[in-house]
C-alpha cells in the first residue's frame, strides 16, 4: 500500500467561541492510501486545537510523525504503524484502512438533520430570530463564555422564544464549578425542552457529573478524552463523540453498526473526506435504538471543493 499526503488549511466563516477559547482556522493533512489492486482509501489527519485533543495527543506533533512514515508498506505493517501514531494521524490512517476494508461499501449514508449551533453570548438571540421556523428543531448553545448572570439572562429569553417542540442543548465545555452548575439546574428545573447539559463540569469531577445527571440530563464530551479516563461503566446519560479527535475510528464505526445507544456524533470542522465519514456514522446512529440529531454545525464551515463529498475533488482542491 502506497501513502500520499497533502496539507490543507481553511478559515471558518465565523469564529468558533466557547469556554476554551476562540478558533478561526483549521488545518491538517489529507491522506491517500492506494492498495496494490488500485483501490483507494481516503483519510484526513486534523491538527486539532489543544482542548480538543487527548492528553497523550497534546504532546505529539503530527507533521514530524507524518513525515517519518514510509511511502509504502504492507497492510499488516500499516496496522502495526497505526498503533504508534498520534491520535489525529491514527484517525486519518485508520479511516483510509477502513475504506479499503469495506467501510462505505454499498454507499456512504447521509446524515440526518443536524442540531443548529448558536453563537455564544447574546448573539444567540439574533441567530435564533434569523432562523426559519422549520429549522428550529434541536439547538445547541455554548455557555460558560461570558458572565454567569448575563448568560442566564440570555437563557431566560431563549426559553421565552423557543417553540414548544424545540430541543435545547447547553454546552459548558467543562467550564462550570458545582455552584455555578447548581444555579443553571435550578433555572432549568422542569424544563421539558432541555435535551441535556453537555460537560457542565470538568472531567476530573466525575462524582459531580454523576450527581448532576440524577437531576437533569447530562452528556459527556471532554470526559471521553481525559487522562486518567473516568470510569464510564453505567453512565446514565449521553456520550458525545468527536471522531476526528479520537484515534483509529474503526472501533467506533463497529459500535454504531452494532447499535450502541446514547451516543451522539459531533464535528471537528472536517474537510469533505472527514465529513463523508462523520455523516455515515450519524446515519448509522439514526438507525440505532436512540436516534438523535448529530452536531454538524451547519453553516459554520466554508463552501467549495474542499468540502465536497467526492474525495477526489477534495484531494485536488489542495494542489
């Protein structure tokens, strides 16, 4: 199998703002793995912002690891190599190997309708007002960014304006402490439109997260990449997976094929190669026992051939 790679870089139309910082740009590498019979496996190795990486990945530089890879190896050698790579590169190579193994055979699934990502702060109210009524289904709002009292005032206005059939996800990215989380839980007591609080407390406060989950629905995100990893056996809520922020994606693909419940898919702002896979996983999730809207952040990525569902177009877009 022969490996080729090309770097990519793009700027988001609007800054992504959350409790962990502000991001305008995304970069990484596209991978093209060609088998001896001419079949192609496509991958993407994203260079993710620090807060989206696992603790192990934070210390690893993708570009030197990619440059050190041989141009050609047997399938068994690539598999052995993958286990030694930084997570982002292991994701891209695992994705390419997965396609050569038959992932997507019979057609890549389309994603169901995504949750709408509202901007942080009071801008969420303007964004909500601009949404056509038919697009107000599941909404996600980043919190823990501005003063607590200010954000809870915006929450009150959001709840006043949301239709009865809407669903709301609030994502604190682990920024709250227990006292602040308690204030939000009190404000949301009995609110039927709350789908979940996403990572309201830091991963290390797993006891606090469990206590909150007994009062309101809670989903974990950053906890999935924490070191040491918390014991998630018996976790009662949802798990938010950002596949591009993990390593080899094939185990997650197999779990969704098997119908694992309460697992939601979220974007890391991929190119069309990564999006094709993410949409496929979201399609599998929608066929499972607990279908829910994926977090694809519609409207937050640029347009153009770099985001095409055709990997050849994506590959040529970075020449």
